[in-house]
């Protein structure tokens, strides 16, 4: 089925950048920066100084170094009263922005009023050597300081100066000339590129079996006992034991998400509900997760008895000593055979089980080159003008990468390359672009959040192996007033397969680890556990330095994708209709055959039908041969590009989505809109639900009519059907099947001259059968 092309502004564009490194062989497993454009930098490593003269009254100096190139000026930190300081700092100046022919490195003495000049070293840019990795780092040398007139003075400075690229190992930690406006250690940390790892997540299964010798406070009544389990901010409880007594039994599973390193214990409390909103704690116990058994398969672990402790309360005081109260029988284990879902299953980037012992070997390598962005819109205002400080985040498997922030640019160039091991081709890498609002370390509560600019998803199974895809992807974000293009991101992607046989074999494996099928979790459990997993991942990554903030992690993991959306519901409905469109087209084609619209085609179908009836062993080979030929025919029109965000498919275009529907999608939960708007939306939802209710009712009616064929609800109809079945059985027994099939086929394909416009007899009979709609209120 042909699809309308997307609007040109939102389309994917193939590009032909000049990538560095040339061609590489398919079995290359290390990143060599061959998927990005080379960026030339002038590097200055300031190592240390010695024998610096004293400039203060006390004869000491507080030295620091200025590295100046044209209008760009970088400074090292200063040391108090030290004539032999060590800095070991690197400065990087982009070659594209060089505005001078001389590099000036000056040593100064920090002073209250005006810093004193100690000495300087000058370099001619034409004389600076080039270094290309994997060459070893350039050895620093001692340079004698000079005064302003070029005369040698006391003091020496150890430096290394070279021309290199972004592949240089000094690049990530260097001070960059394009980030000169950023001040402070926190600000610099927030703009540097980093690699992060998601915490290792486990499912914790708590099987609460029974408790013994409970001691309720009120012995005159039967206790209504349940168990409450708390792990961090997760709290679950069992049902109230149906057999009321001091030895209750539950045999109920409670599932939690835990992350290594385990920081909080599992706290269990046995409680008695003495009133609708009042519970009495009968005993508690805390279980550190470090000592819990780890299970790799479905074999049960050993159960254990745990003593419950109860605080003794005397005269209204809570004493510190505890006494033995009772005990609880439980089976607790960390499930290593499941994959903890922290992403939507539709675009997961990792499907491996938690336990590393169960991992299969990798099938290939994914390499991503984040080249640049174009046409970014202003995200904030600084000094009275619009500006954007953009950086990228890419997530695949447990590895997150964050590029450096390019300051004040609507066309930032990153040219950074990253590599991931691939264990399953049916996975998705997500790349998001954000605006950095923490250039000056603003991590305080209530500070501005990093704004989302857009994201791209690429499914690995849609990529050909060993091919470099270079495309410019539109960055689309949905706003309450419609979809908006925020710019374009330029990516280079290559999926290298180490073993084609292993990758093909992966298509026969279950998508998730086998524990998901041997002991499946319920849909509600998976939803709840996924929510807890995303909270844990965002909290742990938010504690990194620099942090991957909560709003960024939630956007990358699509945390809000399960919320109700009229736009998304309409899009899914039309997706279903598109899927059924093929069946509808076949039905229309068959109807044309039956009505002899093209007599030649109809005659050929008659001949094919006769052959298949006379030689039924040809039916299945014919079907599969036909599918094979269709597949070979469509190979000419196979997609040449990776998929990208489709605004028409998503019903995000202004012509397909009503503004109120988008406003509803961006509403908070619970709603924050006025009551009249909520009432209008509720009425709209009722009308849609009414139509769905009618369709479901019609389907139920057809099913009940089928049931009523033999139920004798309509005795005459059932009698007719039963007699027909008897006659049909006798006729089909004495008549060869091929004759029956030929007669039935010729009847269905008969010429329109022998057809009536009225419905057929079987259809009339079926529509007259009773359904249970008469019994509905």
C-alpha cells in the first residue's frame, strides 16, 4: 500500500558528509572516529613551573597561567605562596576559530589590586607539530620565561603544544575556547561529555507464606492480619488472611524492583486491621538484600523463618529494648532470570536477563557518530537575545552517553563517536537533544530544567549490516498548539555484524528471557514495576557528576507514553485500518472476480481453481510460492533509509489533530483544567465510548446467533439447521469432495446474470436467528 510522503519540512534527508578515517572492515570492533568529521584543535597542556620569582612584599608569589590566542583567554587555577606549582591542565582552541598567528602563554602572580606579570612564552602557530592518535602523547618540555621585551627572566614553564583532533585523549577533559563564558568547576563539569551506566536492576520476589504465634493487642477478637512490605519508596501489602487467627496463611507473592548497590533493607511488618483506617503493628523485621538468595531459573529457593520484633510500650513510652514476639515464614529471592523493563517494550534497547551468567555472546557492534545539528530554535534568553546551549544524550542498553555542550550555537558541531555491543538486533537506540540550563552549576532545588529539543529512535533491525547511514533527522516536539520542528540532527550510524548466522538465529529466540514465559508477570505488575524501575534509574543517574537529570531520563525512557491521548488513540485506530486495508483490498478484488468485471482474469481464476481442486497437494506450495514472488517483487521498493518520527502517522499535523485534543494530552493527572472544559471532554469521551459500545454489542450479537444455531432458543430455526446438517452429512458422504468443492466454487464465481441483488438464503437465515439482546436492560 502506498503512503503519502511526509511534508518536506519534516522529512528525513540523506547527507554525504566527509567522514574521517575512510573505509573500515566489517569486523572492526573499536571506534576510530571514522563516523564523524574531523575537527582540528590546538592543544596546550600546562604542566608545571619552577623557580618562579617572588612578587609580593613577603617575597612569595601566587602563580597562575593565562593561555591567550586572539580573543580567547583561558586561565589555570592559582596556588598561594608557591614558586614550584603543578597545574596539569589542558586548553583546546578550535582551529576554525583561530584569529591570531601567535600563541601567548603568560605566568602571572595573583594580587588583590592588579595581577603582576612574571613572564611569558610565545609560539608561532606555523611551527606547532601535529599529533594523530594512536601516537603516544607529546612529551612536555621546559621553556624559559621571557619578559615583555623578549629577554630571558627567572623561572621556567613546562608545556606541551600540539595540533590534534577530537580523537585526542586530552579532548574530553580540556578547557574549550568555545565554552569560555562558562565559569566555575560545576559549570565546566556540566558541559563535558560523559558516559554513564544504568544501575543493575533486579526483581525482588517476596513469597509470604505464613506467620506463627502472633500476639494481637486485643485478645477478645479474631485478628484481621496482613503483611506490609516496604523497599525504599515501594510499599506493597498482602490481602487480609481469610482464616482469622494467630497463625495466618497467605502464600502470596509481592514483587519489587531493587538496584545494585543495595542501599536499603526490605522492611516487613505484620499488621492487624482493628478499624477501617487503623492498623496495629504485631511485629517487624528488616532483611538486608545483600544476603538474599539469587535465582537464575524457576527452581524455588529455600524458605526461611524470620523472627518478628515488637517494641514494648509501657506507660505511653516506647522503650528501646525489644522482645521476641512471633515469626514469619517467607521465601525471598532476587530474580536473575527476568529482564527488568525500564523502557517501553515497543522500543526497548536491551532484552537481556539481569544475571550476567545467562547472557549470550554479542552478535555485533553499533557505532553512532553524532555530527552536528542545524536550524535549532532559541530555547532561552541571555543578555536580551535568544540562545541555545545544546547537547545530545544517546541511550542503548545500560550505557548512556552525553556529548559536550556547545555554547550559544544554533548549528552546534559535536563530531563525537560512541560504540555499543549488540546482543539482539530487534532493539532500538534513542538519541535526544537538550538545551543545557545549568552552565553555572545551577543544581539547587527549583532551578531550571533542561529543555527538550527533540529525539530520534533508530531500530537496528531496519539497518543493513556494515553500511554507514548518514542522515539528517528532523527534531520534532509536540506542543499544546501542535507539532513543532526544533531543528535537525545529523547522525552517522553503522551496525556491524560479527556473525550473520548468530544474528539470523536470534530471530527464532523468544524476545524476552524464558522466565517471562515460564512464570509470567501480570500486565498490572509489569506496569507498576516499570514505573518503579524508571524512578530508580532517574534517581541514580541524577546522582552522577555531572548528573543526568530526571526530566532528561524520563523523556528518553518515554515515561508518560501510557497516558490517555485522543490523538494517539486516533492514530492507533488508523494503524489498525491500514493493517486491515490489505484484507479489504483482497475482498474487493475477489468481488470483482465474482462479478466478472474482467472476464479474462475470472476465466484464469476458474482454471487455477480447477487445478487446485483436482491436485490439492499443490495448494500450500502455490500459496508459499506466491508469497515468495511478492517478496521478491517488493524488494525493488525496499526502504533505503531508517524510519523516523512520522507526523502524519502520529496524527500530529494541524489538519489531523484538534487543538483541544492536544491540550488534553498535555493536561496534568489529575486534571488542572476548569470544570466546563473537563465536562466537555467527558461528554466527548462518552460519545466515543458509546460508538465502541455499539460495535462491541454487534460483535456479541453475531456470536450469540452462532450459538443459537444449536441451542433450541428458536426451535424452528434449530430444527431447520439440524435437518440441513443431516442432509449435508449424507450428501457429502456419498459425493466425492472434489465434486463438492468444484460445485461450490462455480456457484460462488457464477456470472452476474445468475445472481440476485437480494441477500442469499443462508444470510437471511442467519440474520433471523435470536440473540440475547432481548434480555438486555
